[in-house]
């Protein structure tokens, strides 16, 4: 089987994909960049001897895709493929299949249209594929390696297969058994709703923040791959520099700043984990508000703020109430920042401040007289905050 490229990618699809994206609120919207390569595995066999134009087939995402802090495409998600053109092998010609990918379905059942093309995970093949921007990859039976680049084919079936010419000379069919790995490359940015936090950065995390892009540009410039201005903007020059660096280092060449590439460039990714999702932040805020109310009741403080004249209050009692009240206010502010802020670095810093506020509650608890209900409720909140800082236990 051969991967071969034959016609225009249509970069205008990037704009159309964003315009046609679902109306997702800004605080939960994450864009998987154009050019991202997603590794999938086929769930059924696909052969040129039986494939027909318009036939669909299913693939399963092999590795979780993360953008900055958030999981956006969990492993196990499905991407639908469509056979655009197919030709069975004869004695004189090899079989060929041209496929596209048009829909992503997440494990929760939600789905979104996408525009994806077939590419290769092999470094040498990707370099040759990327050298011709006006081409498309086609499966060809009985061939290995890329061979000579083919360009100039039209979008209809006869044009695509006709452009392959002598490459269809071995008389073998394309045979993809179930479980065959394929590489799907996005032709336009894919707008998704984040599904939670990235518990730790890994090889599949894609970094898009200006701070990380700026750091990558600086590192690529030191390695003589990037010669542009250090802007923090992910432009074509940055994409090309990342791609060449990835090929030379034997990294899956996507042109995106993923975890493997960030590590190879010596970039720090530690800040990428410290953000709660909006739902998680809301849970912390509600728990904190309820705990303040419970502590006020335990201290016999009226809703108007009147202290019980018969109770002997200690400094620790009052200090804990103030610490809990401050934490509740801080957790409400943190939730607001998570929901409406597009500045990931700022939200990370807010998370660190929230942990600092929680530590003040911890200290106050050591000096206060509290009930087991208050202690248990705070322990539950602390467990949720461990998602912000794994060292906070």
C-alpha cells in the first residue's frame, strides 16, 4: 500500500470551518489547529476490490488530543471516513482508494463536522508530501514509500486516479485490515468544547498560547530553524520551522507545537496543568459557600452578623470564619475568570492564588474548634483543589 498526494488542500476551508463552527461560548471553546495530525485505527477492513465511491467507514482515535490545558478529543472518539474514489486492481493496474474524513463523534455521543485528509506519519514521506502544497494523499496497492510527487489532478474520480499514471502498475489491491493505523490531518481549525482539565502535559498536548509559541520561536531560532520575528503568533514560518525540526528529530511531523516537540526544544510545560474546568470551579465555589454558612451557624452568628452574647469566642474561631469567607469569595472570582477569560496564563496564576487562600484555611483550622462536619466538608474541597496542584494534599 502507498500513501500518495494528488490535489489542492483548499486553505480557505480554515476560515469556513471557523465561521461554520457551533455557537460555543468563548470560555469553553478550544480550537484544534489546522494541520493537526490525529492518529486513528480502522475498525473494519477496507479494500480497493470492494470499496465503492460514497462508502463510509469508521476509525477510532488512538491517542487523546489535548490543547493547552484541556482534553478536546479523548482516545476512543470516532472519526468517519468517506471513500471519494476507488479502483479495483487489474492485471495491468494496482488498486487505489481516495478517502476523506468528515465527522468526529466524541465518547459522550456529541458530534461535529470536520474536514480531514489522509497523510503519513513517516518523516520522509511527510517531508515530500509537504513539499507539494497542491496535492492529496491516495492509497495505492502494492507500493511502499512515496515515490515521485504527483500534482495537477482534478477533483473528480477519473482525474485523481488518472493522475497516478505509472504508479498504478503493480496490479495489487489496497488491503487495509481492521486495526490499521492511519493519520488524519485537519484541513481547517476544529472548534470543540473542552471536556475537562489536562491532568498532566504529555506527548499529545498541543500548545497554542502566545507565551509557548514565543518560547518555541526563540528555541527554533537558536537551532537555526526559524528566522522570523519573535512574535508569539503561530504563522506559516513558525509552522514550517516546527515541521522541519520534527522531521529531523524523528517526531511525528505535524507542524504543531505538541508535547514531544516542546520537550525536544527544552520548553517548560509545567504551567499547562493548573486550570479547573468551569464545572469543577463551580463545584468548589458552591462547596465553599455552603461551608461558610455552616461555620456561621456553628458559631451562632446571625444572618445580620450578630454574635451570640452567651458564647465565648476564640481568636481561632474568628480567624477560621474570615479565612473561609475569603476563600469563598476567591473561589467565586476564580470561577468567573475560568468562564470568561481567554488568558490561560492569567487563569493559571489565579489558580495558584486560590491554592494560597486554601492554605490559609488549613492554617486556621489548626487553631479553631470545629465540628467533624466542617472538617469533612473542607477535606472534600481540598480533594478537588488537588486537580489544580498535585502537591496540595
